[in-house]
C-alpha cells in the first residue's frame, strides 16, 4: 500500500483548504508510483482529479541531459537508462515528485 502514503498526504493537504471538489496533481514520470495507481487510490475521495505527468529529466556522466528511456515502471520502482550511452539510473534532475498543484473547493 505504498500509494496510501501519497494519498494520505494529498488528502491532508487538500482538505486544509475547505470542502474539496477538484484537485490537480503532478506525477513525475520517474516517481515511485505510477500515475494510474495514484488515480485509482484517490477515487474514494469522490473529487474530480486531474493528473498531469511531468516528463523525467536526467543528467548522465556521458554528458547527456534530457529524457531517459523508461524500460519498466511498477509499484515502487522505475527502471530507466541514458538513451545516449545506455547507463542505468543516471542522476534524476526532474520528474521524480508527486505534487498537489491546485485545489478547488466548494463555496460554503
């Protein structure tokens, strides 16, 4: 239930704003949870949920800076490599986080 940690955090942050109707969450391509799993886990809220996928960006010792090749994505893991030299797991620069970007609440 790794996704439950993310769900609890998102719900806690969102509900601080009032009665939530809609949220927008950014999910990095290299985040430890697939966006589809997060969406499924958030269904219980009854909120309208928009997930925005943020492309991963890596920096490789070979000089490559850009989007890696993702070969496998699962629950709590992502396998990726440099498209230039093939090195596994170059340093992630962007696209690793799950961020609550906006919250829309009901007029009360």
